[in-house]
């Protein structure tokens, strides 16, 4: 999942967000080997396996493409569950913050590139989606010192549409279902572009607000110092006037 949980990144003894769910068997949140990270690792391992299954026997064997679809579906499901578990049980680690978005983009990127390589999906569609995903990731790093851009409802719809469309293209569909997958992919591309532009807007606003806050924080001590100096000068002037009397 592209959203970063707001919980602390480790620290043993932290309590889960929903109290009492784990009880005494709570997972050590500082440990790399928690269930959320294991699901992320499994998704990373699935990427090369998915590619092998999809391209096996020339990439046009319906049976092998069904196996590839199963691997892709498992990857998408683990994408939902690892983020949910991390947020619910406070299982956030530095590894998870880095590996989770990499795993998301790796499986989607591998599917898009393979489908375009096989001629099932136009290269421009793959280019638009990958450019958006890479651009948003870089933009998040650009504004990360000012804050985190939260995952929007549109972004979640985009992810669902992309996953559904790519999954339909992985399967060897014909007839009306092949036509339907074209329109599902069209919706996914539109959502990809629209939500990408919205993220750009949010990033610009967040950066402006962050820079304004930094300027205000840096100017506050100077203003206070100038005010103190003015008060001191006024007090000195009054003291001199009284001494001359």
C-alpha cells in the first residue's frame, strides 16, 4: 500500500491501535519478522514467479496464464492485508515502509510490461501508469519533510481499477469479456491520470504550507529579539531622562 501508517516505526512496548486485540501474544513491533512484513516479502517473491508463469510457453497458454492470474490475485490480496495489519496492530518497521511500496509497484509494473511485451496491452498505457506511479513516489520524497500526502479515496479506486483491469488482461479472455476488460482498463487509465494530478496539487499546497511555516518559525525569534531590543532602548532612554532631571 502506497499510504504510510501514522504509528511509530518500532519501539517495543507500544500498544496496538485497537486495544486488546493481540493481548499477551502481541507481536514485537520492533521485529522484522512480523506478519505484515512476511506478507510483503511473500509479495516480492511472487513477482518473478508471476513473470515466469505469464511468459511460459510463449505467453499464450490459457492454463499457464490462469496460474499467473492466481499469483497476481494473491499478490493483490496480500497488498490489502499487510497494510491493514500494520495499521491495526502497530506493526510498522522501517523495512515495511520501504518494501511495501516497492512490492506494490514491482508486481504491477511486471504485469504491465509483460502484457505490453506480449502485445496484449499498448505500450502507452503501460508508460502512463508507470510514469504516474514513479512520479508520485518521487514527489512524496520531495515533500516528505513537510508532511505525508494521505491516500485518497480516488487513489484507492485507482488501485482497485488497475488491479481488476490488469487481472482481466492476464487471463486469456475472449468475446464480450475481452471487450469489457478494455473499458475497465480505460477507467483505470483515467483514474490514474486524474488522481495523479490531484496528488501533484496536494504536494504543491503541502510544500507551500511547509515553507510558510518554516519562514514563520525562523522569523519569530528575530521579531522577539527586535522587540526586546526596542523595549531595552526605551527603558534606557527613560533612565537617562530621569538622571538628567
